[in-house]
C-alpha cells in the first residue's frame, strides 16, 4: 500500500508533514462521525474560490454547534499558509473540524472542537480515457439521507451509505451511483452534484442536495454562456431521456455521463454543453476573481 509522502497538515496548532499527521483514536470525528469539512481546489498554484468554501464551512460549523474561534480571514490565512508550505501546485486543501476528544465529564456540546487543515496531491479519480468517453451510472436502490435526518447543506464525512451505493454500482458493472430521495426524486451522487440538459436547458435537482461550490460555479458559467438554468425536481425518467448529463465536483470538474441504467444518454459521448462548461471551469481556476495565486 502506497503511503502519503507529499503534503502538509495543520494539526493542534502546528504544521506537520502529512505522513506524521495523526489524531487520537478517541477523537469524536473518528469514533462518532461528528465532523464537518470543506475542500478547496489547488490548480497550477491557484486556490479556487477559497472564500466561498470557507463561508460554507463556517455555516456548517454553526449548524452543528462546533465552537471554532476562527474568523473567515484567519481561516483563509491558514489555508493559504498550508498550501504554501506544502510546496504543491496541484491538489486539494481540506478544512476539517471534529467535535474533538470525547470528554467523559462534559456534555457533548462542551467538547472543544478540533481544527485540521491538510494539503495533499490530487487523487486520480478518473483516467483520461474515462473522462473522454464518459461515465456509466446506476441509480442506486440505496436512498440519500433525508433532510429531516441531516441537513444536506452541511458537508461531512459520514459516507457509509454512499459507499455502499458505490459498491453496488461497481458490482453491477457501472462506474458510479446516483442517489434518489425517499420520494424517488434525483438528488446527487456519493460525492458530486448532477446536471441534465433537456431541450437546451440546464437542469439540476432543487432540494435534498449539497449546495456545491462547483455546482454554483457551473451555474455562473452557464449564465455567462447564455445557457438557461433551472433548479427543479428531476426523476429517473428525466435522466433516461436527457440530451446530456454530467456530474461535477471540486476535483472532477464536469464529467459527462453517457449511460444511466443501460439507457444511452444523447449520442453516447459527452455532449457539447458538458464540454464547454468543463473547459471554462478549469480556465476560471487561474483567472481572477475565482482563482487566487498561493504565493
């Protein structure tokens, strides 16, 4: 198994090599899943929309009542410092908070929160061949967690249900999974948002989804490219009959989907709208005001 040899962590107020960064086995983020996080793309030495990611991170912290004594400005400074010290030009910076070490003599809301920031090289999520050919997706029988159970706008690492959906898709010969809500509407994937092009309009699920930074960026790009965008309820029927489908995330950008449940999407190749949006997405990474140089 290949160990992490590149990267840096900010942990317990210190900067340490990623290989030496550890947390206690008694940390509630590990033992109890009490965690939140956010990600900032590091591309060609630029951090992409860090303020947006950190605003969302602090909103998540407030929602789950993690008391973090860091202003947006202080967090941003730490993110840039970790990125600079890491020496990386490509990768991702993750800002993480847990409820901290379990305290047997204190109520849970009094446990001091733990802040972790890591900068690591990018994961190879998709081969260049898969990017060019597009993804085959399976609509999972495992449903997304309802908003009545967990606010979907709070980004967290509690992913066992989505992990099982991925395994189910892989077992069936697909690349990845699409999750529905309890009522059968399309929500998102295990770690990405979904868009469909239907009658020259770009559609994305309206409720029950993470309000992704990449999702928001793509809406901005679509507006610039004069592509109409609408948030609405989508169902498997809509995906089966879409002209184009793509999924999006921080490290993926926009990736075309060419097959859903053995229904060929459009021409069976990533479509022109998907391609145009993905090209612009990566161009924006190194242009103000979206991309900010690390140094």
